C-alpha cells in the first residue's frame, strides 16, 4: 500500500475499529442460528452472516467463495 494514498484524507477510526466479519454459519436449528446472530450483535460485532442448514449447502457456498 502506498503511504501517500491516504494523504489529505480524514481517517475514520470507527471503520478501523469495527470491521465487518463475513461468516458462513452451518446450523440445523434456525433458533440456534438466531441466538448466535443476537449474541454476536450484543457483543458489538458487525457481521454479515450467511446461514445454511446442511452440509451440501455449506460446501456449495464455501466452494463458491461467497464468504
């Protein structure tokens, strides 16, 4: 990264301190998936969660590079 590329720009401390996490979540119970989402949110984590409920869907999404 070129150190001069940020010259003249105002740093955004919030962007550096709370990056979004991309998460592929394999869970067969939608209530448990929702519980995990709520716990991550309560912890202040910004997450982009893709929930799948089976092995085949998990492998497809993982292979597709969607997370």
